[in-house]
């Protein structure tokens, strides 16, 4: 499986999101998702 953003070998395949990402792009995606949900649900 390959990273959807850069084509390198994916380290994670998230079926629910239909998304496979390499380590670098997974970390970027995770931070962005976390920030999005913190803002959306006004957690802080």
C-alpha cells in the first residue's frame, strides 16, 4: 500500500477514512484532525 499524498510506502491504512499514509503524512494528518476537533467542539 502506498501513501496517498507522496507515494511512499504507507505505515497506516485507515479504512474508515479510505486513506493510506506514510509516517510523515500520518503525523501531519493526526495533528490537523486533532486541532479541527478541538476547535469544532470547543474543548479548550
